[in-house]
């Protein structure tokens, strides 16, 4: 399909409204809102000019692009369309780490189901109990054929998630899917909408404890989990690279006692460079180069932080999938390049750029807060290549099937454990680390 001058992000943002069962006629955009949107674009565009890692902006005529999308905002009929034009302007850079963060909404939407690319196909991987999706029969293992008329692919998947979850969350999504049996269905799945407080006063007990409970709940869901099998094997579910030095040292203390480590980085989006350096450093006796940080300014090579005379020296297997990103991909690729272990699973996401978050506000009487993520560096690995857009190719590609997802079976982890000498069934390992939904 030829997208012409409009980016995929713009088209799908329009599509979520076109196919929504709750679609309404947009309100006329006021001159104040239109001017505010153009000002937002200019503020973000200025930081792209100053801070984007490639001063040539991949050959994009940035000034002309900004003017083009200002003109499109002039014709936008709603704030949502105007924000989509800002997002589409940034999308011309073709960079998954550079994107627009639209003003926060007064509500939170939970679709009640999650999808993921498995190989070149997209599957439902989770359905929240008692959600509209569950009520209408959607199940893990169902293959997603289209959402609001758009077919998910490896190339556009992150953009679809960005539009649905960040740029323009919708009250419902029209899903066409296929059951493992081959039966196809179309359904409008309604999101649960939770109204948020217009103002949060942390000086009052109620608001303070609500915020604290929400933070503690998020930390609990993103904790490190592990399963131990005597001295032979420890399986570690490592959800993100966002842990303190003491937490990494504690984890390494557990790992050193075992002959083998099965490290599950599936679904791990990455995180801090410091956590990567500390954890990866625990796998090697000596300092190891991670890669060269390439940006507008000169930087020293990124290297591991060795843990002295007591690293983990046992066998190592790393699991990755299509949602393993950034630091998770770098970890897996260093393991391959240094021949330290084996990587098993699906091709990773290919999103290893480093980016900085920028926050903005616009207005005086009514202040609008928004933001942008802007890439400030690429990482060139020891082999002279970047993982951006290509990702990590596992030493052994192994994927779950639709029936595996439906039956809560994990043949990938079971196979990996067997290569390390521990026999576990797909059903057993599928129950080791159950998914925990965020409270609604």
C-alpha cells in the first residue's frame, strides 16, 4: 500500500476513529487550540534540530517538513487530528525512539487484552478476566488479522501500539481474528474507561496514599522473579533494566551458586545503561565492550563493570522475543559476540537507540503539559553493526504456537532448560511466572 505523503502513524490514528463503534463527530477546533498545536510542533521541532543524534536528520528536510505539517494542522478539525499531525511529522525520521507524547487525558483506558508479534504473525497473548474481550470470546492464541482495518506486521507493530496506547487511546477497537481452529471473527472490543482526578493533592492523606499504592503495585509487578532447581539451574525472569546496584549484586549472589543460568529477557523493553553494565559485568571475568555510543558528541565506548574475582562462570542461555528491546537486546548480542552463551527465541525488536525525554508546557491561564522522546545516540556493536531495525537473531529460533499460547505452555523455556540439563515440561514452566495485571 502506498502511503503517499502521510505517515502510517497518521493513517492509523485516523483509522482508530473511523472504525470505532463509539466514533463521534469531532468538535470544531478553535483558533486557540490550533495555534497551540502549531506551537507544540515548533517547540518539539526545535529540540529535534538541537539534539537529534544525526545532525543531518537522515536526509529529511526538517524545516520544510515542519512547515508542511503546520499547514496540515491548519486544516485539522480536532485536537486529536492536530496531535496526530505532530506525531506524523516526527515519524518522517523513521525512528522508534523519537515520538510525540500528547497531553495527558482525563481518563485511563484498558482494552483488556494484549497482543504480540510471534515470528511474522500477531497473536493475542493475554486477556484480562471479566473484560469485554473475554466476555466476547477472545482468547490467548487467537491470531490478530487486523485492528481497525490495519494488519499488524513487524514493521508497523510499535506504531500501532503507540497510537492505541499513547497518541489516541480509543473507547473500542474493531478486531478481526482467527481462532486456532481456523474460525474467523470480527468484534468491537470495548475498553474499560477509568476517570482520573483532575487534580492530585499530595498534602492530603487520601491522594498521597493512592499514589504510593500505585507506585508500589507497579514496582511489585516489575520485580525480579526466579525459580531454583537445586545447584543445577536457576531461571531468572528479568523484566527491565531498572534496578539498583545492590539489587543486581543480590541477584548475582544467587546466580553464582548455580551451574547454569536461564535468563528470560522476553518482554523486557530495556532500561538504564548502568543496570546493563553492572548485570552484564557479572557474566564475565574481565571488562567487555558493549558498544560505541554514536551521537553529536564524542563518547567513550560503553563497557561492562566487572565484579572482581567472583563472576558467574556457569552455562548461560538467554531468551528473547519480539518485545525484547534496547538494553535487553544489547545484553543478548554481547553474549553472542563474546561466545559466552546461547540465545534462543524470536527475533528481538530492533530498538536500541538511546533517547532523552523532553517535557513542555504551553499556555498561561490554561496550561497544557506534553512531551517528546528524542533519540540522542545509536549504539554500534563490537562487530561494527547497529541493532536498530534489525534486532538480535537468536542462535536458535524457537516460537510458541497459537495452541501453546492458548494452553499456557512455554515450549521455548522448556527446551532451553533441557539444553542446560534440566527436564521440565512446557506446562510446568508456563506456570512459573504468571502474568500480573495492573489494578484497574
